[in-house]
């Protein structure tokens, strides 16, 4: 994965973050630029899904579950306000 590429991150507390990867280290700490949090509503919720701008954002490595590259052409073609889905469960620590 190269720096300055658009990535999507799923965190341990079920948040979905999208932004430009600016920096990372061996502990998977990630620095993102132009970050937005996608809040996807369930199908029975009348409110539209939203994207909350966060700007420059640091994600600690112990909170990262998944990091993946974003297909920017596909991502821009989706109206995220119309997307509905079910909640992603958080991590259960025993």
C-alpha cells in the first residue's frame, strides 16, 4: 500500500473511516488526511446515511481491524446517503 492513497478503515468499535493515508508505522498507527466517517443507517431507520468530515485524523493501531484500498471511481459513483445496511459488531474482549 502506498502513501497518499485513499483507504477505508474499519475500527474495533465498528466505525467506518475513509481518507488519504498520510503515514503509518510498525504498530499500524495510521494518519489520515481528508478523513470522513461514514455512518450507515439500518433499513428501518428513516434518517439518511451520512458522511461526517473529520479532517486530519489519527487511528491507533490497536483500534484498527481492517484497512483496504478504495476504488475511487466506484466510491464516487455511490450516493452514500441512500445506502442502508446492518450494524457491524464490535470486538469482544474476553
